[in-house]
């Protein structure tokens, strides 16, 4: 059986997926009621205005959820820290301001970041500890290679190895701490 009002049903797909799952059928029923009460032209006009206003709003709300905001803050802090450390490795000391910005953001957002770390999820804990292990192995390999290749002159190869090793070391420490702070199960399920 074909769904009633296929054009409107396709317009409902403009909403975020979670919103569609929860309210999609209700929106179509409401549209059908509006067509029956006010007529097709009035329903289309009202619905077009409603879609123009509410679709962007619900997408913005979807993006601004706590999970997405925490991920964005974490990525920004990581990029500032990496840029600051890279500037230190290349001798551009004024770039250390970026590292200072990362530290200030971390301190300012510590409760948000800490609550994101404490979400009980066994798979997330396993992924964070796995990432720490991979970054730790990368750190060891890059510094072993670095120590074997270092010569009398400093070349771009040594700079790349030192940068990769340093970033991997800080990343391994960060993921190890995050993994250890992530609970295996929630306190409610114990």
C-alpha cells in the first residue's frame, strides 16, 4: 500500500534521523489532519513555512548535543596541543602559544571532558586502551629508528621521526589515562 502524501513524507526526511524515527509518522498524520481541516493549499503553505523554520533548528540541536560538543572540544584541544608541540619541535617558539591555549581550554572545560571520559562503555574503554597500545608501539618504533639513524647532522628525516614519536608518546599517555578512567560498566548495572 502506498503511503499517503508521499511528497510530504519525503520532506520529513529533511529532519535528523532520530527525530524522524520518533515523530515522522506523527508528522504525516498531523499533515493529513491539516489537509482534512484546512485544505491542501493551506496545509502546504503552513507546512512549507514550518519546514523552513524547524528543520535547521532540529539539525542544530542534533549537532549541539553534549556528545558532539564534547567531541568537538576534544578535537580542538588536541589540534592546538599538536600544533604547539610541532612548533616546539621545529623551533618556532611563538607557536607555543597554541599549546598554552590547549592547556587553558583543557582547564576551562575539565568538567565537560571528565564527564565524557566517565561514560560507562566497555567497548569504548577497550578502544581507548587499544589506541594507547598502538600509539605506544609507534612511539617506541619511531624513537628506536630515530636513535639508529641519528648522525652528525640533523635532517628532515630526524625531525619527522622526532615529531611522530613525541606526538605518539603524548597520544599514548592521553589514551591510556582516558581508557583507565572509562568505567567498564555503569554503577546502576552492578
